[in-house]
C-alpha cells in the first residue's frame, strides 16, 4: 500500500483520505460517524438493522472514526456498535466519553472523578465488546473534580492499555489549556482532541477554544455541525411557534433544536443563506454547512449523525464541496460574531500601530 502525503487539508475529498488527530500520529477520516442516533430509546433514532446499514456504508467507503458516549440512548449506542463492529474492530478508531450518569440515584455514577471514569470505561468496554478504547473524552466539565485527579486517572488508563488517546469536550478553554500544560510538565498522556459545538450558528468557540486547540495541539471535532438540523433547511419560521425549548435529548428533534438555541430567527436567517449558496453550487444545504466547518485547518473531523442511510450519503457529499471566495464571504458575514475583549481590541489598527509602529514581520504559521 502506497502512502500519499497531502500538503493542504482542502485536498481531502473522501473518507479514506485521512487526517492526523491533533498532535498525534493517529489517522482518522475527515468526517466522524456520530452514533447518538443508534437506538430508539430516546424516542427517535435508528433500530439495529438501520444502524448497521449506516455503519457499513460509512466503513465501506473507508471511514474509520466512530463517535459514541456511555450515555447515548441509555447505553444502546455502544451496544449496537459492539455488535456491528465485532469483525472490524482493529481497523476502527472508536471514541467514547465518560462523565454522564446512567443511574441518577447513585451520586458517584457521573462526574469527572476517578471513580466515575473507571466505572464508565469498564462498562463501555463491555458494551463495545472490546478490550481497548481508541479515544476517551471527558464529556462535560463538572466544576467539582481537581484536574490532577482527572489527568492522573486518564494516564493510568493509558498505561494500562485500556485507553490509547485522550480528549476533552464541553470545557472552558482556560481549563483545557491548564490541563494540557500540567500533563506535559508531569509526563502524563496529553490531550489530542477537543470536541465542541461548532457550526455556522454557533461560532463563539472561535474566540478562545479553537485558537487554544491550535496552540496546544488538539484536533477540533465539531459536534452538531448542522445545528440540530436547522442548517439542513428542514425547519421554517412556522416551527418557531411550536418550539418549547425542552431541555432534554428525549422527545422530538425539533425540541432538541429549540433547547440547543439553534431554532430561532437568527438561526433560520443563517440557514436561508446556506440554502442560497447550496443552490448556486448544486449541493444540499447540509453539505454546504458541513463543508464550511472543514475550512478551518484546526478542525479534524466534524461529526455526522445520520438517522437514515440517505442522510449519511448526503452528508458524505460535503467532502466534494468547494466554495468561491464570494460564497465563503456570504456564509461568514451571515454568521459573524463579535469576538469581544481582548480580541477586538488587539485587532484594532490603533492597537497594532501602538504595538508595532511601521515594523514589518514575516510570520510563519504552523
């Protein structure tokens, strides 16, 4: 087998053109298969056979990056993956998460602490029918556990061979940077992946989280790149009246979109621009929205969470989208955010003049 090294991330056009995950040598597909839709326990999703068809279609095209979590569909997602992937385990990069409880009556069933981590990993290994997890994420920050406890427990799992790589999700940038620094100074296993919500509706991660990931060697894995389906064009302003904002993963997908803050006037206005660009390109809105997240070189692989095989096939077409400068400008302007202090102040011409005068510096970006 011959290996071809591509100089530019935008040369990626297929699932079997792999990317390195953060500052590691692990090779993953440019779109990850999200499996929160595997299982119908939450009132929506795919049964085992539909999940198998989606999984096989992804893997048969060269896809190798599977994303799940201990709590997805009450553990059914991991069980489905364990059943479906049994004969293909070693060629896959399986990512799962810990932190969320499956038993709310047990005060230690969730959280970021060592007991929660070890119990969750052991249960995930059993459900996934494997003896190692390729990538373990801390799922969501709990504001209670000392970072040294988390990092040392993670390092113990890596040294034991139960986990190969480490990541973190839904955590403040300053905390992630602090943890990465501690891990490096103490010789513990580093973080290589950062999972965050990132899409044309939710761009505030561009203030600190994405720049932090770039500097600290973490590959960014966007979740909800279609903003709970809003950017696929499936909702209209008529759906705003019925958006209840139910803060739960259960119920309808529309409830989830409203609860996530994507189904509102601003979100629909951005979706209108996505649809207009998609029409120009002869692509679908979902393909355009996904392709936009891949424009940032810090992004390794957005997570696509298809409920049907047709949705997966459509999403994979995002790898073939190429924007003109004008189309990219339209999308950026429609979704622009204020970076706020200190970013806005540091970028002002006055600040730059006071700092540098007429000094000219040729900077090499890594």
